[in-house]
């Protein structure tokens, strides 16, 4: 227990940073993902192509490499300095956006074709077909897999530890490299694992709850 | 795929689409152009920065690092498949004393981030007096995580089979193990093959996490290179990145090909709901949708899980 109460300040900072990366990265992923997802189903071929290239390129790049590009590569371009945390958040946001886009696209294709056809048959234009008929139905099927994406995002925040961002997985190095901090690597890492298991369990509970609430019986 | 969403464009829509296309091209060109401009302005294209890649030795080391990456991936893939089978069968067991611990274990393995697991093995175990090579930390970390994800995929595959398959198996006198081995598993594997291969892509990507626990694989070598003469940080990231992306694209291509083949296979018609005209079937390896179809609403962190 000493490993927690002796380092309470560090734990607070680490959990704070993990949640910061998670929430801000999540917001970036959501916004960018919605844009890319929309591009992938749009009637403009070039927009579709751009979306496809973006998704295929980033999805087939390891997250660690994306981090590498942002954290080590960005400072090479001589642009205004950004802290590692900001660059890490951008990296994780851009990476997760591809998964958000794919989930959205999958959600749209789960809506039966007849729905879109019926909507068009009564004369709705594209905008209304999407906002009044397709998206409300797609939204319900999208929520559970979207939660999975965010659970994965939460676990992915640990990659930031390799790029000197002071979040949970980096705690081991911080505590063990300081001479007078209590706790050995095993203790620290086990508690970090416990924190993640608890957070993931909370999110899966929410996911199950939403899934049961919004399930569509077809 | 989404042509049902809109009509064949008329004159106004064509004009609008053209404007949108121009805007898209302009935005993409602006972003790419800016990055290239900054790279040129900071001298990233000078010969000095690419100098290290003219040495045969450097390329030999890159190939060696590639071998390390593939070595970790190959063993991790085999082990995680084996673990996946064990966990899936354990979780479907009729004995509570097998089912409950295996379920808890699977959920636990899935909830702990891969990197934390690798760190536990690499930094944590020496506390207990066990020294672990980074190679084994990477392999075991990947095995445990991907094994539990594959177990969920296999379980979803088995549970989605019609009840009659199992009953028919028992009716012709097979035992439990026979029903599992000869009736259920072969069908489940065939149905979940795209998901399994997609998960292998994730395993391959996650070998890059070895970089953080000092396993000398590709990315680690990229970091090493970037401290060489001329400090080619972006350059080595591009070269190594291209290798990673090529490997993953090949594996993703296999997954996609398998999915298309599975969808048209007559042997699978039996239990693939309306295989051809099902609007939920779409092109692309989106595992959620497959999980959705097979598992009847069981969404697993699985497909997208890992580093994702």
C-alpha cells in the first residue's frame, strides 16, 4: 500500500494525464472520424478515395510508429514547439479516428437498404435521408462497437509511456528512478493494471447498458 | 456500396459534387504541400540526411531487425492461436469449475493493456528473481492479449452455429470432444477466419510495442539510426514505416480476400444469413460487423481491440 500512499502526488498526475490523453484524444478521434466516415460514404469519388487511403494507411501503421512520427518527427520540421503530451494526443487522435470512421461506415451499412429506398421514394433529398432516416438507426447499432473503440483508445494511451508522457504506464520509471520513492516495479505495474481493469470494466458496463437499452430487434 | 443512399446525380448535384471534389483536393493538397514545404525548408531532402541509407551494413541491420520483428510475430501468432483455442473451449465447458476461472482469466487478459503486460514481464518479474529476455516479454504479452481476443472470436463463432449441428453430432454417437473437434470447431474456424487473420494484423502491429521495452526490432532500429550521422529521424521513420505498412497491407489483403471468399463459399450458405443480399455484409474487414452477425449482438473489444 506504501506504493500508493507514498507516491500519491505521482499517481494523481499519472491518472490525470491518462484521462487527459483519453478524453482529448477521444474528442479529436470522434470529430476527425465523423468527417472521414462521411467522406467514405459520400457521393464524391475523390472524397471517398481520400477517406479510403487515409483509413488504410493509418490502420496498417503501428500506433507506436504514429507516435514516433509525431513526437520525434514533428520537432524536425522547425514548427512552433509543442509539448510531447500535445503531440501524443494528436497522434492517438489521428490513429483512433480511422477506427471511428470504420465503425460509422459499418453502422451505416447495417441499416437495411429498404429504409434508404423508402426514404428516397417519398422524395427526401440526401441530407434528409441521412439525418432523418439512416443516421438515427445507424447510431443505435454504432454505439456498442464505438464503445469498444474507446476502450481500446483507453488502453492505447499506455503507448504514450514510451514517449516521455507522464501517464500511468510511465509511472514505473518515474517511481523507480527516484531514489527515495517507495515501491518496486512489480507493485507499481500491478496497481497500474488494476486501475486499467477497473476503468475498462466501468466502460464495458456502460457499453452493455447502452446495448440493452438501444437494441433494435429486426 | 452506398449508392442506395442517393440518386444518380442530376445537373445541380453534379455541379455540387465537382465543387466538393475541388475542395477536398485543395484541402489534401494544402496539408500535404505544407508538410512537404516544411520538410524542404528544414533540409529533410538533402543528400546528407539520407546518407546512412547508402551503406550495405545499414540495410543488413534493417533486415536483421525485420527478422526480429517477424520472429516475435510468428511465435506470438502461433501461441496466441493455441491459447485462443484453449480459452474458447474452456469457456464453453459444461463444468463450472473450468468455465468460471477461464472466463475471469479471459476478461482479465483483455482488460490489461498489452504494453502494461509486457512491462510486467520485463520490469516486474526481476523483482521476483526471474530475468526475462525482451523477446519473451513481447511474445508472451502478445500471446496473452491476442489469445484472449481470438478466444472470444472463436466462441462467438461456435455459439452462432445452429443448435442442430451439435445435436446431430450427439445423435450419431460422437462424444463431447468429438462434437467439438469434428463438428463445431471446423465450422467456427471457417466462419471466423477473416476475424482471426485481422487479429493477426493487430498482432503484427503490436510487435512495435517491443520498441518501448528495448526489444531490438524494426522501430528500435529506426530510433538507433536517427542518432547516426546527419540525424535522419524523419528519414528512418519513413523507411521503417514503409516496411511496416507493406507487411500489414499484405496481411490485411489476405484477410479481405478470405472474407470475400468466405462470403461466396457455398459451404457456408447454410448458416450465413442471406449471404449475398444481406445489407450488413459489406466490403472491408470490419470485424465488428462480423462479430455482430455471428455473435447475435455480442460486441467484443476484439476486432478493434488492441492497439488498435
